[in-house]
C-alpha cells in the first residue's frame, strides 16, 4: 500500500491510499468485483444518512466548492442547521 503525499486539501481530507495490484495489466473477471447499482429514488435518503454520519461535501472537499455545495444542501435542500 502506498500512501501518497498530501499535495492538496482534498487528498488530505479523504485520507487517500493507492492500492497496487499484483497483476494490474490482467483483465478483471466477473468474480473479481461487485457492481452495485443504486436507484435514483434512493439518492436523497442515502445523502441524508451520510450527512448524519458526518460524510458530506464540506468534509470530503475542504475547498470553496465543497463548502458551497454543503451550504446549498443544508440551507435549501434539507433546511437544516448549519
């Protein structure tokens, strides 16, 4: 596992780690991954739950764009406290 230097606030906030595979050029077989499809109708509920657990734009993207997305969500979409 390689932990890259934190060259941007986004990488630092997301605690990024790069995983190098044993044979990265080999094609993946179906048994090697899981595809999860999330229905559009579940989007709001998932976003609300993530927010409750402290996972939101302001935390993941600690720059002006992330803060403004978080404020927009809190003020206009859920009308919650800031």
